[in-house]
C-alpha cells in the first residue's frame, strides 16, 4: 500500500486597516449565510425527518 505525504503550508499576512474591515465584513456575511442554511436544514430534518 502506497503512503501519501500530506503537507500543509501556513502563510501570514498583514492586511491594511481597509482590508481588515473588508475581511471582517466578508466573514460576517459568510457566518450569517452558513448559520441561516444550517437552521433551514435543521428545521427541515425536524419537521420532515429527512
């Protein structure tokens, strides 16, 4: 059996204040959409059992 080597790279970046604001706004939107979709799926599972 062949072994697979997995590698991870970490990069650090230093956003400007404007970029930091845009990132915060984007992540906030993503979090809202994810939580909304999760709530819809949870409700569908509870109501319909699927």
